[in-house]
C-alpha cells in the first residue's frame, strides 16, 4: 500500500466527519464560508431531514482546518480533489477505505 497522497485533507476530512457525524455528501459539499475559525464554530448543513446548525470546533479540528486552508487558499470548498473540485461521495468512500487500510484496522471499511 502506498502512502496517503493528501494527508492534511484526509486528516481534516476524517476528523470533521467523525466528530460531527457527517455523511460523505455533507462533508463533500462543505464550503469555507461555513467555517468560523476564530470563533471555533462550524455551520453544518444536514441532508435527509436531519437538523442543521452550528457546532463547536475543538482545537485539533481548528489546527487541521488551518493546515487545509493554507494548502489551498483559493478554494471555496474544504475538501477538494486535485482538480480543485469538491469531493464526491465515492471519492470520500475511497479515502475512508484507504485510510482504514493504511491504519491496518482489523475490520473492513466499506
């Protein structure tokens, strides 16, 4: 297995998805205008009838997002591919699977 190609993006993606219980489609469409780093808040736009709202960000999330912003200062989306487009659900599923394999998790990651 090769190394992870975009470690800052993948770390921030997995951390934000896990902490805030995001679906892949919710994470993929997240835009920088929903992030308030100074206030340590994140606006979550839920899909499928779940309740949207603001969530607090932990310090490690803020740092991961700052690293991500520094890597792609002109992007409107948080999590982008090499062409600068937001990540699709399929792309996020592939990232989750690859990271699970790299971490040698003792269970399959779909």
